[in-house]
């Protein structure tokens, strides 16, 4: 049995089941979760049955796809309902995402009725503030949930309510406990505390913090299960987002508080009539097993929009969806056709991140497209690379406002220089305006997609000039995931994830002006910032105690100061000192560790390293000075 085979369980259900366990059973819970994960399970409609042993079954009832109450988990063992099996099943299952907005509101989707890549339901057109109370998972709004009263615009600046501050404090404490214990120590009980805090925050209209808590739980489970898709930096980001958001609830006001609170759903807003021009289509394949396609289009003013179709199915579905009609109005264009054509849309609805809604009131018909060298698309390539990189960094920042919108795409005119070895593998080196050397990497290494083969073929044609679209990959040197390019031999464009280039599509070698060969092994700029970054990351798997055993870090601090990073040196020293600090009482007994103090130092270090990394990434895109002419 895998977690994907089990229905999602509402966070408050998991928290309640764990809280009701006796202290003895709580100690056995992690082992029970592991044991239950190895047992067979089968689904029959809305019911999933797990064979606890040869004679006992546990049933999970999920009407509407979510286990919404504790009574929906029924165990046949002699100790039920006070057994450990119900809580173990809830902990083994995925945590359910927040429920949709109340009925009666139009619900356009990114791709008709398909869920998003993270498995969530399609978005609502109405702002979250229109909902008085968040609805429980798969049910009507809870009768005991407090009503939300919008702040009076004539009163003092909006500040968090006492109940919101209490909810934020609970989130902080639960996250600090996870940081204290590390992945190895943050078992089902610690996760249940996070889920309870997330549910309370959701009831208090703090969806951004609640969502961050659910992300932490999901990543903790992936780490403990040995999921190959798990990455420690992802959990670092999620924990820092949770701690930072929880902290800011008590200090923010006005517009800042609105951003900290976040939105329960990313709402679609009306955008009238739009004239859109296709750019390209990319495959979407997620670690959660979803697959599909996303087509990028642009308006006359350069605004970027997407039309997507992502649902469970993996890479096989991604390859098939590309040739299916987009679910937008009356258009019969497929995704790949839309990437080279145009649309005239009336009654358009758009989310903050540019996704086009497909509600009943949206009308769309096929229209003429534009080449990348024609207006209005040509203007996308006229913005200097540095400005594009700074804009993309704002959109991809680890701690960006989820509702801020923006795109992580760059539009560049480049000259290919050839393949170079890189710590992450082979990539394609190219030069663009300003003498900037850009590393172009594979967007998705799945062999069923065309990315890898196309990149390797382009690497055999140094001197080729291309117009490209890539996704910014934050690094200490200019780096993009290559998504689309102009045809090397003439008009037209290539969707590098779907279309396969052939040798005949490349210029004849003798017709190329070969640039100087790339420098092999050139890994770009270096910075000792990693000395602080690795300590931040080391805390997450092993907890505070492991960091406290590192001993003297004065040599690393001196190296940071010599590199002009005195703040990093101070943060490193304070972080390690806080990890090692344990006070004793008058009898010499160790007092409880200061988890809040350590979490504060760790959060400061995590946010600082992120900010400096983004600054170094932007600096890497600055134009290179032309060499002086002597003589």
C-alpha cells in the first residue's frame, strides 16, 4: 500500500485521532504507520479497505474523495475505536487540501474540470473574503466556526485579532518543535500537532500559514518514507515560510497583513475581452503522478497567460494532452496548435498568476497568431536580460507572496557555443546580449519527452543563432531550463518538450561561424555563502542537537568575513551557539532547550541566505564589460 492509494484525510481528523491515543499508543504510532504501509489495500467506490492482519480490516469512507470525520475510519480489531490503527491509517494517508468555496459561485478551471498539478481542486472566481467561514473538507461550513467580519475602512489600520495571534503562536510552536527534533524525530505525533495548528489557523482565516503547515507535513512524510522526489531544500523553504508567516501575523498590519493572511483560494477576476497570441506549449509532469500540458500565450501589452490541462496520469498523459483541444470557449485548437495561433476571448477570467479560467461565461474563438519576430510578441525579446532576470526572480523567490503573480520566463536571442560539463551534468552554453554566458539545461529529463535529445542535438551546432524561451533557474551563474526555440533553419518554433529536432533541421556546419570553444568545467561564480547554507540545511534532517555538536565554527565565520559577508558570519556564529546552548538548574539538571530562540536564529539565517542567493543570481546577469582595445 502506498499513500497515493489512500484517500486524503482532513487535517483535523488526523489530529483528533492522534490526540485521543493514550501515551502508550502514541509511542507505538510511528511503528504502526510503517507496518500499515506494508499491508495490502483495495478501493471499492468511496471506500478503501486495508488488511490490518489476516483477520482484521480497517475501512476508510471518503464520500466526495475526502475522509472528513473521525467516524469515517472504522477498524475491526478488538480494541477499536481506541486502537492505534485508525490514527495510523490517517497518518499514512495524504493530508487533504482546503475545501472549495461555498456553492453558488462560478468555478472556472485552468483546464476545464481537471485538478491542478498539486492535486487541488479548480479555483473559484470569487475572492476568499466573500466566504464568511471556511468549509470543512467535503462538508458544509462548520456551525462552530467564527464568522469573519471585514475590517472597517474608517477605523485604525487592520491588525490581527487575538484569536489569529493565538493560532499563529500555535503554528510557530509546532514548527519550532519540528526544527528541534529534525526529520528523524518529527514523527506522527509532531505532524499531528502541525495539522491541528493548521486547522485552527484555517478557521481563523490564515490560509497562507495553514497551507505552509500542510506543505511541511507533506514533505516530512516524504522524507521519512524515503521518497526519491524529496529534497531537503524544499523542506527548508517550507519551514522558513511557515515560521516567517506565523511570526509576521503578530507584527503586520494593513496591506502587509492581508498578504500574510493570504487567500484560501487564488481567485479568478474578470478581465473583459482579450486578444491572445500563442507562444509555446510545455509538458507538465509532477512528482505526485500528475501529467498534462501548459500553453503560454501573450496579450498585445506583453502580459503572459497560461491555458493548462493537468490531471493524474504522468508523462503518458502529458504526451496525449498536447494534441487535445483546449477547454476554453468554442475554440477547437489543440494545445500545440494554440502555441502557434491566436485566440479572441470575451468574458475572460484570470487568476493572479495568469491562468485563464474556463467558466461558462467565457467565449473564445480562433484568431490569427503572430511570429516571434512580429509585433506584439517581438517586444518580449527587447527587454534587457538583466531586467528580465530580476523580474523572474521576484516571481520565483522562495518567500514571494503567492498572490503577487509574475512569470519566471526569459526571452533571449542567443548564439550557441557548445556543450559544457557541469556539476549537474552536461548543459548547453550560449551567449546573449551583453556578453552574458548562459547555461541552458534540460527542463525535464524523462526519456519519453524530447528535452534531452533536442538539447544534445543543438549542442552539436555551435555558432547557431536562436531566439529562445527558458525558465530561470536561480544560481550563481546565468542558468535557464530551455523550453522553446525558433527553428534553426527558418520560420516557425520548436516546443522542445514535444517536438523532436532532426539533424536535417540544423544549419550545415560549414555555413556556421564557430565561436571560441566553451571553457570546460567553468562553474560560474563562487561564494562562501554555502558555509551558512549547509548549516541551515543540516538542521532539518537531524535537528538542533546535531548542529550543536559541530563545535567551533570560528574558522568558517572568518572566511565569510573575508569574503565581505559579516552578517552571514554573525548569523552562523549565533545559530551554532544557540544550538549548543543548554542551561542547567540549581541542581545541575538540564533545563528544556530554548526551541523558540533557536527557531528565531535559524529563520534569520534561512531568510538571509535566500535573499543573498537571489541578489548574487541577479548580479550574474549583469552585462559584461567589453574588452578594452589596445594599440
